[in-house]
């Protein structure tokens, strides 16, 4: 069976899938990919099942060697990519042969990039998922010298690509009022909604600290509320008035007041905003959030309809004669003889 060997890799790289759902009552949050749409892109490109696992990188990738024929694909935030030292495109399928070297470099656009393989990476399943969740004790970061086993592909894989998704340009995120928004008075809530937030360097898979340009946001209840369960996307406000958005590897519960909750459809957009860039928010009603979620899920389901061939059959090119098919051809005579 083919495998992918790790020659070098960024220290935060890990295996992720759709995560573990249904274990919050046992104190286990879902984990899973930071950008679920990017995960779905890879599944569509390779024809994988929705639960197939991929490698998630944050800002930098690694160097890999194929031990046999493999079909791989990349998705999410764009990173410098080379196959056998030749630059290749992102968000497309690549056919690797025995001994081929794949280099995934630094981020060019976005933050989280993904490397997928046809058949998915076959790491150990724990509570029904392969997702790494270090704080909960599931899995581990990847390291040089590891050999990642690959599952058998369900079908042959075409050399297709996908267009760049538009959420990479989104700098206006949508939220619902949170479970403790009533503890913030009207003036504080208005200040919160009118602010521009900057992505702090205090960020990881647990959450992102966001610094508002309006100064600290204060809750009338202070820190005296009872601890309760936390949802992905909850925006908690710490004692010094700094908001943070809790994400994939969040804790199961907390006692800081939560002023808002990011809508699920905007999780990928937030995750891909680079450190130091800013965004604004808009508070929407629950009914609108439900509609956005349905549209987001439908977009994931029909990704295969957006696939486009990267290697074109000349018979399918209507304007074939307009292409320069052979370059460097001359009459054979020197300039002086012509």
C-alpha cells in the first residue's frame, strides 16, 4: 500500500477531519478542521468520503515523499507548492509517482492550508474520528520521519481543480447575540457592533483574540456568571474587556460572559484572516443565520459540480488553432540569411 513519508513539517501540522460530534456531555469538544469548507474541497477533488482525514497546516507546510503512486490535492489557504522542485498550482489534484517530492511552503493567502490524499490518511480513529485534539489527548502533532498510511481510493481520480472561493475576501462577519449578551448594557453592545476588530497574534486552534478599536468591552455582571457549556464561535469577553472567538479546540465550558456567537457559515472566513488584519461585524437574527447555514451546507454538497479539468483534451478546445502549441520553432536560417 502506498504511503506518504514526512521529510520535514511545520510544528503545528496535524491530522484533521470533520471532528467528533456528540461528546460534549463527556467534556469532549468536536475539534476538526479549522476551515470545514476547505476540507470539503479536498474531498470533492479526490472523490473521498466526507469523513476522510487530511493534513492541516497553519502558515507553513512541509516536505513529503511518496512511497508509491498517490493522488493528492491541496485546499484552503494558498501556500507555495512544488512537485520535484517545479512550481505547481494550488487547489487541484496532483499525481505523485514513487519517489516524488512534494514541498508545501509558506502561506501566500490565508492561514490554514490542507493536504489531502485519495483514500484519506489512515491514522487511528478515536471516538469515531481521526481529528487531532491535543488538549483533549487525541492524536499528536506530525513530525519528520513519520510514514502516513493511505486508504484505498474509492475510484480513479481525474486531474481536476477548483476555483478560488470568495470567502477569502470577506472582512465583514456575521454574529448572533450570545448567551450572556444581556449582561452588557446598550452602550457596550452598540460600541461592540460599531467596532473594527484586529486579529491578534494570540491565536491557535482553541480560539482567536480580537482587539477592538473602541477599547475594552465591559459586562455589568463582571466575571460572576455561572460556568456553562461553550459553542463553537462563541465570543467571550475576559476580565480586561478583550473579546476572543472560541473555535475548534475550545474547552467544553467556561465562565466568561459571551456577548455574541459567530455564525457557522463564517467560520472559514474568520480562520483564514491573517494576523494583523481587521474586520467588522454585523448582528443578524437567528432566522437569517439558519438560511446562511443551509446555503453553506448546500454549497459544500455541490462542490463536485465546480470541478474543472486541469489537463484538457485537444478535441474539447474549440479554438485550438489560437494556441501556441509548439514554441521555439524557426526556419533554421540565421537572421542574416532570412
